C-alpha cells in the first residue's frame, strides 16, 4: 500500500512538473508560430513599462505617497521587462533565428540590444531606455519581415 502511494505521489509530481512546462510555447518543431503576434506582444510590454515608469515618477513626486502603490508599479515594470526578455530569448533567439539566416549577425545584434534595454528599463525609470527599446523592436521587425 505504501509503495503504491509513493508511486502515485511520484507520478503526480512528474505530471505537475511537465504540465507547468507545457504552458509555454514549446521548443519542439511543432510549426505553430505567429511572429507578428510576438512583435505585438513586445510592443505591448514596452507600453506597459513606459506607463509603469510614468506612474513611479508621479508617485515619487507626491508629498505623502503610498509606498505600496510605488512597489506595485515597480514590480509591474519588472514583470513586463522579464516577460519581454523571455519572448526575445525563448521565442526569437532559441526558435526563430537560424544560424544560416540572412543578416544573422544584424538580427542577433538587435535582439541583444533589446535584452540590454529591457534590463535597463528594470534598473531605472529613464524613459529613454523604453524609447530605445521600442526603436530596436521596430528595427528588428523591419529586418525580420523583409522579403
């Protein structure tokens, strides 16, 4: 009886582990890709990061600001920067940019710029980082979809 309960718990643990992994876009060659949707998601993350930065700066200017709101906006900014970086690395760098692709170096360079500017967005409330992040996404989009 104990052996079956143990096996059941091990099986349940494995199922829970793999179920969590299945929620993300897979890295097997399933052929289901929507590159334009990912670009749209990246731009939405940037918009949220910009709004978070503006809210943080506005709260900091208040004489008696609410520290809880400040923390929530900082966490929101960082969460969206993390999600942005996940799309860049797990979707584009891992699955979509091929070694032998035309303009591989340029694409890889723009993806790296996006990762760095997303990191800088996490570190600061400097809106110039968000502007540069959006510029890099737009430049990558043009290069990626060029015929």
